[in-house]
């Protein structure tokens, strides 16, 4: 599985029964091309564009390799720096407060195995936020030490009377982020309905967030 040795077609397709966990890599530049050109100073990706790129790459179990080329003085251009700074600020604000952390850590004490949350197939896991809160972003992370096991699942939220469908999803891997319009609810329910190994459904993180204003 060394670079230049493995068959690209094999990597692009993936192998459910493979013995190596090799995440996808997303190569992009903050500019139209890989090198600095003064005439492109007005074409630098905006912070909002970079945030969207983050969700489409990191948020879908990929690595984001963002190229930031130096200018003719060997320094980063001010336009590039402003975009990257704003991008980082938005992410920091969005993921600053995990509405699920206190609840999951307290309620899952007896379910933790080596600090990971162990779930059962088709057994709904309810996250009680204590009171109705606004949120529009969800995060799931698998215990990659065991590889990827989760193949299908569903998120639901409580509307005060019934459970309503929020999101269905397939694989998770190291990180999966979900975006949707703001929902106000006091409870969410996560159910894993298909996994490669029924006895190895482990999450390293569950996150519930409200996006930053500038996102």
C-alpha cells in the first residue's frame, strides 16, 4: 500500500474487507492554481467557500490538503491570510460548544470501553439535551483502531410528541459531519441499523453544534 505502488483503481473503489485503513485525500488550492500570481489576488477562495470545502472533505471522512502558495517575496499573500484566518475563526466558533458532551459523558459511563462509546445494532441511543436547544450540525467519529464498521444509520429528533427523521447516513469512518436547517429540540436519537461487525460498533465522539453566524 505504498505511494506509487498500489493500484489507483483499487484505492478509488475501496475494499470493505481490506486490511489497511487508508483515508481519501482532498487536494485543493486556496487559489485558482498551485502557484502565486498577482493577477489572481481577487480570486482567492472566500472563508465561506473554504468552510463548505471542509464539510465536503473532512466532513466526509477525507483529509483536506489545502495549498497556500508563497508570493514572490516568499511570504503568504495578505488576501490568502485573511481568508484562512476567517475560515479558522468560523470553524472555532461553530465547534466551540458541543451540546452533547456533558450528557454523553455522564450517561455513557457504563458503556465506555477504553474511552470509546460502544453501541448495539438497532438499539436506539437517546441524547437528552436537558432542554430545547437550537442546532444545525452533527458530528460522528468511529473508533478507527477497529477500522470502519458502521454501514448505515439514522438520526432522529424529538418534536415534543413524536420522533422525526433528521438524517440517514451510510459510512462514518474517522469523521462525518452533517449539515441541515436549524432544529430546536431537547432530544436526539441515533440508531445504527447496519454494520460490518455487530459487536464492534464504537464511536469516539458524538457532537451537536450550532453553526457560527458567518458560516
